[in-house]
C-alpha cells in the first residue's frame, strides 16, 4: 500500500497492533504492519529487556511504544510513592474485595502482601514516563503514543526532536482537537467498542466527527480504533478518511498473546455482548470481559470505584491471584477471571498466529476495496 503514513513510517500496511506481548509486536512488524508495545507497567530495567529483544527480532523494521499518562490522576506528578497511595485506599474498599474473594472460595489473607503484584504506577506520571522514554530513545522506535490524555509537552518535544512521531488516543471530537492543538502527529480515534479505556461514542460516529474537526490540520494522520478485527472494517474506516487502523483486542487470542489460557478460552467463546464498560479495574471506564468481578462492582452494595490510580492498586493484587488460581482449575477464580477486550471479541473465534492475522487483514482489505470499486463500474 502506498500512503503518506506508510512512507513516513516505512511500513507496507497501516495496521497498527497494540500489545503488551513483545512476540505480537515483532510478528506484526515483521509481517508488514506496525507493532506497538504497551509499556506503562514496565520498569526501566524490564523495558530495556523487552526492547532489546524486539530489536533482535525485527531486523531494523519499525515499531513503537505506548504509555498511559492521564491528565487527571491523583498524584500525577509522583509526589508520593505507591505505598503512600495504597494507604489512601478506604478500608471499606479493601473489606469489599476481601469479602468478594472469600465468596468465591479464595483466601484473601495474603492479598496485600505484595506477592501477587509488585508493579508500580510510576510510569503513569510524567517523571516516570520520562525515565521509560530515556530507555526507549536508546532504541530505534518510530512512534510514541499516549493512551490517555494529551501527551506532556516536555515528552512530546523530546520525541519529535529525535524524529519519533507522537500519537494520542481520543474518544471524542473535543479530545482530538486538544491533541491537534498540542501538536501531535497522529490521533487515534477510539470508539466505545474498543477494549480497555474507551469513551461513549461508537467508532462509526466518532471517526467522521474527528476527521471533519481536523480537516485544517494537514500534517495529522488519523487512525481508527474500536471494534476493528477484520480487513473489511479497516477498509470501511479508510473509506471514511482514516489513514489506517489501531487494533488491540484481535491480538489477544493469537498464539503469541500474553492472555492467560482461562481468559483466552472465555474470549474465544464470547459474543460481542459479553463485554462491559466498567471502572472496576482502573478507576476509569474500561471495556473488559464481563465476569463475577465486574458484576460485583455493579451491585447495589458495592462502593464507588476509586479514582485512578487507587482503583488499580486495589484491583491488581486480587486479579493477579485470580489468574494464578484459575490456571489451576479453581472454579471461583475462573468465574472472576477477565481481561480488557473490545466488542470485536465476537469476531475472535480461532486461535491463530499473529502473522496470519495480518495476512487475513490484508486479503480481507483487498477483497473489500475490490467490492467497493465494483459499485462504480458501468
């Protein structure tokens, strides 16, 4: 495919694949697309390991990283530690989680010992993100994307000075305009169908809204996201004016994915109606598989989810223990187990390798464009 964005990034096909799994990132990049590593929960040390591995497996082909630096977050600037933040979690929220675990036959006595989740949320603050980018800029990344909010100017300037394109996700027209005014190179327009953090408007509606709002910004490329799992959908988005598509969910059922076997099996069985938009995991609305966990946070007696990052600090340890027990066949843990995924999960019904997914996208796209072109024939 010949397009300005493909030429700028040196890729064959404008299929962007967000994944926390380095194997998926490398496979998509090697197949002609563009892999993007979700790096927010890495430390500088672990990110160095991941990026060095990717470098060794893509032979100079382009890839990027994704961070999550929200505009509105308690202690955004990192004034206190995660331990200090945990101390702000109300006792009633901890009691609610303990009771939920016990209802499903899971001992909650060791949940808060640090054994089940030792990650920190420093990467979600500007200072922590800057340290991760110190590592990333030592590698030949071609794109940095902020997944929640306008990228900080200090980070954007560093990236663009190094020739690294800067992108940002937007779930509404007004968010996209803020990104454009700030000077990003790529706006990823994400509809409510998307997995993870998402807005309230569908991709089919929000994409043309954003494209119209950004018509005067000639240097900005717009990628469509949300519920996209086939080349047909990609063709439809590009027919509306998108420069490519940003995908995440479709990679979760690939052979390489980091998804646990329990959750992957749930996804392969799921329909598009088996997801829910909930604040129960991070404190902001995220689309995920519906489970006993998300149901519990919608119950009449449930406390209000905490703001980011407190809800994440509350939810990560129990969900990490759930994943571990679920793999051992624990029925209560299997009922609670879930992961972020979009409504496209209803289209994800086979476990295949990531390279094959890219090839299917390409063929599907060509078929769709040929069908559309045929409607213009005399």
